[in-house]
């Protein structure tokens, strides 16, 4: 009892109470942040936006005294907790699994060790160099902050370790997976034969074929890094933050890929929208 009384007196101190309140707020924000990282790149993000819209409508109905619409939104909110459990069941299960494994509060998997970064970049560079030399067409999109789950669902799921041998084998002509794009999530090949949105930019040269248009298209709606190997010329291209960098040497490609994937993108003298000088791919 004396120990409990001492603890009670300690927490009643105004300075200590203020400190505990700050810690409480920071912990809540951290839990919210980790929760958002769990659903990032999934359809749950769109559902979360829908819930936010419903709350805005509810506030508007109270302000403008819209009784009927207000009653409907009130019922939706009252039963919303049960609906959220049903709708977000996959994400909740994944969060509980991560808590059980002790991974929820671990460091983000995006902060890979330097050795793992080297392995991923080297594997990608080796495969691109092999395909460029033999003029094997390829299209690879690497997910960053914006989720690519919707595009992954259009292809064949793999969830395989990244290796140059597997990447090359996927794009060998006349194999089941060579058409479409490969999408990389973190350190995995998430899916192959995926469909990417084609750019509708009217200023793109007609010299550029479907692969380049798809690479530009995905870069217009996400922050993904997309690699293109021309089937006709063997040229290596890279789209980063909406910019197309064409006819890169293998060394320049490796440097750009490393900086874009694991660091800040730096500008070089290579023209961003160099439409001319290439042929249809």
C-alpha cells in the first residue's frame, strides 16, 4: 500500500503529469502512424477516405440541420465499429500477426542494411545489363511510398526473392510471364505480367512504344521507379518522379537506381524528356 501511495503522489506532481501526458500523446500518434503504414498500398486506404467523408457529411448535417441525412449518417457511424472490423479484417489480422512476432514497433523494412541494398541493386543491374545486351524487352516498376497493390492484383503473384536469374527468366520471350510489367515491393518480386496505366500525355513522341508509355504513365500517378529495356535497341531507360531518362549506360543506370531507390534523386545532365533519338519499342 505504501508503494501505491508513493506512486500516486509521484504521478500527482504537476511536472510529472505534464510529462506523462506528452508521452501519452506521442505514443498515440506513433500507434496511428504504424497503423497507417500497415494499410498503405492496400484498398483499405480508399475505404479510410470513405469513412472520413462520412464524418464530414455528419458534421455538415448537424450544422445545416439536415435531419434525415443526419439520421442516416448517425446510423452508419453507430454501426461503423462493427463494419470497420469486417472491412479491415485482413489488415487487423496482419497487425496482430506482427505484434505476435514483435515486428510492429521494429524499424521500418525500408531502412535496409547497406549489404542488402548492394545485393538488390547489383541483382537489378546484372539482369538489366544481360537483357540490354541481348535486346530482351523488360519493364520493371519498384514501389516506393505510393502503394502499387492495385496494379499487382492485375498480374501473377510471385512474392519471390529478387535475383538476376529470376528477373532474366521472367522476360525471356515466349514465356508465360514475359508480357507486362514486374512489380517489386521492398525486397521481393511481388508479381509479374502486371498491367500499368499508359500515359495520355499528347506531347509524348510517337517514337516511344508501349513500354515507355507505361513507365511514364505509372510515374504520373505514383512515385514508383520504373526500368525499361528496349526490345528493339537494347536501350536502358528509367522513370523517376515523372521524368524519363533514356539511353543510360549501365554504370549511370546503377548510380541513378541506387540513389532513387535508397536515397535522394540527384539531377544530371541527361535530358529528362529526351523523346528524340530513340525508336519504337
